[in-house]
């Protein structure tokens, strides 16, 4: 037997429609106030930073002009018409690009190792005491708050020009970034295996080795690969401060107005980062699927 669908009275429909219109109007007012507040804050920030809007608008065309020039050779032809002339320094640039990849790889590897050993002290469920967790958290915050390029500037002064400052800078920043992510993963584990291992007489590190690491290893590897992608991009600009890699040639081309060299090096960096992103993304998805399939 079919059931009749109850139908609201006209006055009930009108009341509900009025309430809906009132709620929508309040939402629009809130959105408008938020947009206006954001605009005011932007103007105040520009005022404090002494931004000259007239000068900014008057020189905006120079950005598009520069982007247009980087795709022309010295003879005035488009770069695509003479690939050999465009990539005259391909061998040297590939060597510098390889240095960049090694800087990112070594910095990520050392940073991931450091984050692995520090993350357990920064967790609620595995820290020995609140003081240990407090200091571990603050140290990780310091490592990831200071930009890599600032660390690179400091270590260039300490160790001189070359890839060593870049590796150390990326390592320190990676410790802070991965340490936080690793700690959050550890805080969400199932503690029953840990409690069982400790009840059976295992030490703290034995419990971590046999009860914690098997649960978190796929996520740790996934985050480390994601960080490697980020560090490749970061290592590309380390050469701006003399920390080695392809960025050193890029900043030299920019300073000397070698326009076609700028576009050639940029395209090499972009292509490399895209390839690494695709490969590491597939590996990470594979690791995640293995974790969900357990």
C-alpha cells in the first residue's frame, strides 16, 4: 500500500522559506564583512611596508617584458628555432642539476634519520616525561621555522662555497618538518602492542622497534618521499647564496642578463621536478595502499 507524502501547509512553507532567506542573507553579510576586513588589512600591511601602488602599477609591464625576453636568443630568434644554441651549456647544467639532486637526497636522508629518532620524544604517548616532549617539540619548531636559505647563508660563511652548506641547511629543516609529521603518526598508533611488549619485559627502544615501527613505517616512508620532492625544489635555489647546485648557474644567468640561459635552466628544473613528483607520487600511493591493505 502506497504511503501518501505529507504536504506542508502554505503558511509553514512560507515560514521555512523566510528562515532560509534570512540565513542566506546573514551568511552573505558575514562573507562581505570578512572580505572588507581582509581588504583593509591588506591596505594597512601595504602602508606599513611602504608599498608604492603607483610605482607597482607603472612597472608591472616590465615583468611581462622580461618573461618575453627569456624566450629569445641573442640573434633575436625564438629559442625553439635553434635548440643547440639555446642549450649550449647542457652538459654543465646537467652536472649542476645532478649536484642539486644529490644535495636534496642527502639532506632528506640525514634529516629523515634525525626526525626518526627525535619524533618519539615529541609524542604524548611515548615521551618519557612532559619536559622531554616540551623541549623536543620546541627544537623541532626551531628547525622548521627558519627557512633553508637562511641556514644556507649561515653555513656558507662557516664552511665556504659548495654543496656542504646546502646539505646541512636542508637536513636541519627536514628534521623539523618530518619530526612533526612523524610524531603525529606515532601519536595515532594502536598502543596495545606497545603495552604488550613492555609487559613481556621489553625495554622502551625494543617496544618501539617491534611494536611501533611496523605500524608507522609505511607512513614514514611516504612522508619522507614527499619531503624529498619539496627539498629538490628547495635545493634548486641554494645556489643563490653559493650553496651549490643548478641555482648557482641560474642566479649567474639572471644577474648577467643571459635571457635565453634563464629559460633553458628553468625548463630543466621544471622538467626534473615534474618527473620526480610523478615517480615519488606513485611510490607513495603504493605504500599507502599497502598500509590500508594490512
